[in-house]
């Protein structure tokens, strides 16, 4: 009887051991073959969090951009210094991309919305907000903040770059008499305005050489409006416009046509150039409006011949407080492919500088500044509406004295300086001086 009991105990023990061994082997095989995936039950992942519908989502693969521009497989959702690449990220069912699923990344949390079937797999790509180009530009720079914009900035700021928030994160911008923001690309010289919050590099045209003044710093001249008779309506402050609509997009302005033509002739047909230019980063033509000359925009006015004042005028004339945020991005942030952000109305990914960017750089409304890097001793257009006085539409310009101005109508003829956004992962050589400019590899 005792021997029988022992045999049964041995048998039970052997069965248990066998089950454990099989379970361990199975776990090892799964971990080895699916190392880059994490089953939903393991979320939230260490630092980051994924919000999801458990019975819909099976597996998620996470990829994080490295300094060389490629992607490494990781097992955590990054919570800082990265932004979700919504163009690359996707979900699939049986290896077929599901266009009905939306992926969002907010405050370190990834939200996967609209999953409708079991077996969904999602592939998340996170890009560095300070990519290779950003790191080259920030190298050996002291980062500071400006707290007052009521006075012009004329000092030599070499070795310094400034920071301010924008809608995508933190912008790093050049200001004052800086000579370390030269860049060469597509056969032309440019000045770097800022590193955008998404890591892209915003640059303004300077010509085929490094002269800082005169007509050579422009691609040519143009009216802002279509012709000499389009100035007597609110609509004509728009980079794109539709009559009787505050944020219309039906017609190109004259300045947009001039910028597009230049881009088409010099950039569009060269894939070496176009592959380096961001199509998701936009240009803000802020048309938030009010009928008060000193009041904050409150969505009044902006159509027909109603006296109207626009957002940039309130910020820069009244309060001297520029912003990198676009107050109404759904309507006034012009993009080619905004990946869900902006109006996606542009034909080409090119625009103009904004009045707010001029203010950050050291320009002030009504006060001359011949010492900062945006001074050219010529008048050129921004894309920021200023006001409509009942008969004349006016947009901010950089005047020949270097100040922000809005005294001239949109049918005036002034200089054109196109602005581009280079991708965050472009590789740069050089130091940024006029003799050794940053150069896109």
C-alpha cells in the first residue's frame, strides 16, 4: 500500500514538472519570436501608456528614431523628446492596413481609437523632436529665453540660441545680430529662423550669395493680392481666400502664386531637394479677428468691408507678445500634408515668414533695426494679416528700416523671400558661418 502511494506521488510530480518545462519552453519561444511586440495585457509600458480596447488589440510594435535617422525597436512608449510620426504609424488586420483606426500621442499617452476587429496589430513610430539637424545646430550653443519683446534686439548673439514653446513642443530660434545661422541648400543660401517644435528646420531665402542687403536677398517682387484692384475687401489679407469667408481657401493670393512658381522652377523637379523638405510642417496665416483696434480676437468681423483687426496686430502692436502657436490651426495653418493638422491646402510645402517670427528674431512694430539678421535694407512681405480699415486690406511687412510695418495696402509691390521647413533627420555639415554655412548632405 505504501509502495503504491509512492508511485502515484512520483507520477503526479513528474506530470507537474513536465507541464512547467513545457510552459517555460513555450514562453521562451514566444519571447524569442515576438521580441519586438508586447501583448496588450502588459500595458501600460513602464513609463508610457497606451489607451486601447483590450479585446480588439492583440499586439503593438514600438519603434524609436535614432540619431542616424533610422528606427530601433523598443519596449517602452517614449514620454519626452519624441513625437509620434502619424504618417508612418499604422494599424493592420491580417497585414492589411486599417484606415479607420486613429493613432494619437498626447502627454506621453498613445491613444488607439476606432479598432473594430480582433487580431489588430499596431506599429508605432516615434521621431526625435531634436533630430540630427537640430543637434548640429544646437551644438555648443547656450540656450536662453527672451522675456520682453518691446525693444529691438541688436546685440551680437553668436553662441546663443533662444527657446520658446510652440504647438509641437519647443522651438529654438535665432535672434539679434547673429551670423551663425547660415545654411546652404538647393543651390541657394538661407538663414535659419528656428528649429520647430517637431524638429524640422525653418529657413528663409537669402539668394545665391551671402550679401545681407538689397534685391539679391529676394526671389523677386510681387503684390500680396492678385492685382492692383484687389485691396478693398477683408478677404484679400489671406494667403488663400474666398470672398465673404473669414478663413476661405478658394483662391490663391498673388504672393502665394509667386512663391509657388519659384518653388516649381527651382525645387519641385529635383527629388534630391524635395526629399529633404517637410510636407507636414505648416505656415500660419493667422486670421483670428476682432472689430476692436485694441481688443483680443473674438471671432467678429473678418468679412466684406467690416472694419477688422487680426491676431498678429493685437499681439505685436498692442501687447508686444509674439507666439509660435497658430491660434486657428484647422483653418489658418497651411500645409501640404498635415497628417490631420492644418488645412492641407498648399500645393507645395513653401510659404513666408510670419510677423511673430520677425518679432522673436528682434524686430518690433514701428521701431527700426538695422542690426538683426532679418534686416535687408529692402521691404518684403510676411504672411500675417494686420487689419482692414473699411476700404484697404493690410498685411505685415518687414520695412526697409528693419521694423515691422503695416501702412501699405496688399496691392503694393514688395520683396518675396520664400520659407521652407527641412526635415528633422537631414544631415548637416559646416559651422553656420557665412564662410562655412551649414550644408545639407
